[in-house]
């Protein structure tokens, strides 16, 4: 029974990462497309747009933190 | 020191007859950024009277310059002492416009002719196998079609044409073994074109041909040769003209460009019939220098005075030279306004630390230093070089953190030495470079995570403190709110780690929870006083900011996994070492391992740069920085 629990926690940790990664990718795709449009019109704004492009990465970082916490609480890391 | 250079707005008043001399002096001195004069009781000034002739000659000289060839050893940006009058007189002596126009037109004509002949030659080559004199095929009632037909379709086409009266088809060798070159002649009224198209006949429209295709190819080749010879003669004439005039042309261009800037700069002045007024910004420390210089050059005829007001000054970052690479990072995002904090010196401390924590490998620090050095040596000043300088600086903390994490190309120091055949045992070196401070990023993830978030809290607190300093002059309430946010972060630091890692709420240490609670309550009051109830909703935001620093651990761990688990364990220990007896395989795998480490370093450099910059520019800047400053751009002869 404990092994099943550990497995479920591992699945939960994986889901936290996967969900965060998909959400980040989705957000970056949208921002990236919009940013390319802006750069075509105003190339001088590209440096600021790079920062906006990096913003959604926080989502996957949260997923990473959750995954590590789950793994730590089950002795997996 | 932590602020941009102090600026002073000034007003200059003088006689209009002194305008050209004044504008020349200001241009040479390069101290003043001229601004449009607003709100004065006078009309707009027109460009200097020489503007029209300067503008006309500049357009003409640029046109000539574009046609001439750059001469070896001729510098485009050399300084010229030539006075304007002399430059205009020299312009009058240059009378090559008409000849250059003729040469250019002839060159274009010849190039078009060569293209058209080459196209014709290419088409004729397809029919080269036909030994038919096309000139003899011309008749009023007959039309002939030349082209290519596939060998396998030839007989079918022949059969189809046989059904049409008085049709004749001649074939010859095609360009490939699968084709025939053909010419089909038929009475115009029969209209065989449709039959040909239906059988995949590829028409070749080579224009009017007299003689056989081979004869025509020879004629085209001869004509191309003749035209190319003329083209070479034109090139030589260009070369002779360029040698004689290019140096003079760029010198005149330089002088006229300077005078064009001077002529138009006065459009920002205001003027009456006799006098003019100009406004501008200069470094406060240069005020007396300009004052004295104008007094020396114009006596008492030019009057300079300070303007007091709340206009937004331009920004000039003025940090000591060692910090200038970080000005690039500040400018890359946004310049601070002239009266806010310049974060360059703070970034010089925080950026390398965050970057170093992410790379965190002595070997990778060395590689990134070498790569950055190569980029600096090979590139001109610009964005890439700016980043390379940051990489070079940040490679030092990467090595220091590499020692703290005991990571040497993904190995521990002891393992690396042993793999290289050096037995260090429990020596002093191992104590210093290894086990003494060893924090394994791959195995102590929980500790690493806590450290990175702690670094985040400290970094954010520094940003909030700078925000407090920035706001103090504007609004004491908002400045205190910044301190309130520091308190909320501190209380979070007391509470959150226990909540994250304790098995149950009952195990929480009551003293720390109580202290955290009190700090939190007082801090929240300060925040709500400034931002209202909306301040409460910002708490998850600042918690998110702190957690965002976990990316330092995430990027670091990703790098270690690739270096240690994939490159070293799988390739080096798994493939190279078992094949030590076979030197070829051993060295080949070692070379692959080294290349992969370089590639992994490159990834770590890029990712750490982006993430390090992001933590500074988003999380940190957000706590104090407004930005949107306009760069100080003095009216100067120096190329920008």
C-alpha cells in the first residue's frame, strides 16, 4: 500500500512539472508570436520583449518547487 | 554614485549674427544637448542661411560617393579641418557627375544585354542537337515550333501529327538522353499547337533565329565576350576616377555633414529680429566650463544662465569604469530617469552572484571565460560583445560557486583528480576544493532550494530598500510601505520553511511563529496604509517573486544532470574508461565528452544569462525601478 502511495506521489510530482511546462510553453508561444509582431514594427523594443517572453517560466518553476517538495516528503530526493 | 550624473538646464541668449559661430563652438565643445525652446515670446528660428547650399551639395556629393569605389586604406571617419567655404569651393571643382551618370547608364545597359544573351544561349543549348537552319523555315503560311519532347512520347506525337496535312517534324539529339530536340512545321491554319501541348511538347522560345542553333550560340558567346570587355573598360575608368576623387569626396562629405547638423540645430532656437534664445541640458559640473568658454570666445555678447524647473532631464550613467559593463545591462532594458537610482553598481554585485550560482562549476567557469574572451577578441563593440564582457566577469563567481558545490566538469575534485591519475587522497587540496564546504546540487536539492529562496528574499529586500530610498523624497507613506513589504518577506522567511518542510502543524516552533505573526501584522498595516486593501492581494505576488528564485536551483540541477549523469557517467565512465586499452576509441570518446561539456557550458551560459537578467530585471527592478529615461545626447562632432 505504501508503495502505491509513493508511486502516486511520484505521478503527482511529474504532473506538477508537466502541467507547468505545458502552461509555460503555451504562454510563451502566445507572447512570442505577439512579440515578433511588435519587433517587426519597433525593433528597438526587442530587449523589453525578451523579458516578457521569460515571464511565464515562473509557472514551470512553481511546478518544479511542488515536485521537489513532494519528492522530499516521500524521501525521493 | 548610485544616481545618474547631475544635469543642469540652461538658457543661452545672444545676437543672431553670432549664431553660426556659436553653433560651431557648441558642436566642437560637445557639452550641450540642445532642446526645442518652449514657452518663450519669440518666433521659431530658421536653419542657417547656408543650409540650402550645404544640403544641395551634400546630396550631390553623397550621390557621387555611392557610385565611386572605396579606396584601400581610405578611412571613412577621419577628421577634417577644412572650412565650409573651402568645402563648397572644392565641390564646384568636382565635375564628374555627367561622366559618372553616362558610365552608370552604359553599365546598366550592358548588364541587361549580357543577361538577355545568356538567357538566349541557355535556350539555344536545348536545341543544339538540331542541325536545322531556322532562317530557311520562315514562310508566310507556315509556322514552326521548336522545343523538347520526351523520347518515350516521340512516336505517339509523330503519329498524332501525321493526321494533320502537310506537317513536318525534324528531330535531333536532346540535352539529356531521355529527350529529343524537335522542330515542327505546319500550315498556320492547321493550328498544331494544341496537339503539341497535349503530348507534353516543351516549347523553347529563343526569339528570332537565323542559322542553326549552334551557329547562334557561337554568335551569342562572342557578343557576351565583347560586352564583358566593355564592362571591364568601364570598371577601369571608375577605378581611375575613384583613385583621383574618393579621398576628397569623403572629406567634403564629412564637412558638409557637420554643417548640415549645425544648420538644422538652430531650428530648435527661438529668435527675434536681432537676438536668439536656445535651451539645453548639460552636466552640472560642465556649467562653468561652458560659461567661461563662451565668454572667452564671444566676450560679453553671449549670455548663459541656469533654468530652474521640474523638466525631466536626460540621463547619463556615470559609474566608475569597472562598473561600465553593467551599464550595458541597465541600458539594454531601460534607462533610469535622471532623478532615480542607477542600478548599475548593484547589478555588478547581484548579477554575477545569481549567474555564478546557476553555472556553479569550476570547469564550466573556465570554459565560459575562454569563450567570452574569444567573443570579445573577435567582435566589434555591440550587443554580443556587451554580453561577452558580462559572461567573462560572471565566470569568476561561477568558479567560486563551483568550489562550494565541488563541481569540476560534473566530477567532484577528488574524482576528477583520480580519473586523471593524480591521487590526492585526503590532502589539503581536497579539504579546500571539496568536502569542506561541499553542497551537492544533485543530492541536497532541499537545502539548495531553501538557499535559493533565501537569496531571493535578500535580493527582493534590497530592491525594496532601494524603493524606500527612491520614494522617500516623494511620499513617506509609500516609502514606509516598501519597508512593510520587507517585513512581510521576513515574516514569510520565519514561517514558510517550517510550513513547507514540517510534517504537521503541531511541530511548528511557537516562538518563531509568534514573532513571524507580529512582524507580518505590523508590516501589513504599513502596506494597507499606502496601497489600501489592494495591498493584501499583492502578498501572493511577492511570495511568487521569492519562489521565482527557485529557478536558480532548477537551472543548476539541469546543468549538473547533463554534466554528471549523462556526459560523465554514461559516456566517460561507461564508454571511454572500459576502452582504455584501445587508444583510438578512448581518445575519440574523450574528445566527444569534452565537446559535449563545451556545448553544455554554452547552454548554461545562455540560460544563466537570461534567467539571471530576468531575476534582476523583473523581480528585483519591479521593487524600485521606474525607468523610461532618455539618454543624454550632446550636440557633438563625435560619431554616436
